[in-house]
């Protein structure tokens, strides 16, 4: 997963995510305190509380990121996009 940590109770500010691998868009699931669903009600409650406490938004790529890839990340937030890039290890 790729994580964005905004601080306590701010994960609700994230509305979307875009991942690009070597310039190509890849699918990703966005998990936030408002969208996380666990296997049961208790797991959902705990997971949402943990994400909210950190102000966390997680992007889970549809497939593992390949070795040596250039990855660009952009989270859509209420204050505008938060973007960065990195390279996975070879």
C-alpha cells in the first residue's frame, strides 16, 4: 500500500487517488476512515478508528508494484492534490 498521513481526523479530506507506474495509470483501491470495511462490524469499527486517528488514506494497487518501477502518486484532497513519486527497489 501507499499511505498518505494527514493527521488526526483529516482522512475524510481525501476523495480519490491516482497511481501511475512507468507513466501508465494502474488501478488502485482507496481506503479511508469512511470507506474501510472489515470482515465484520467490529473489524470495520476498529479499522476506521485507526485510519481516522492517523488521518490516513491508503492506496492499494490492483497488482504488486513491479521491481525497479517509477511510481507517481496523487491523492485528491479538499485542499488540492498531494503528489510525489518514488522508485521501487530493483
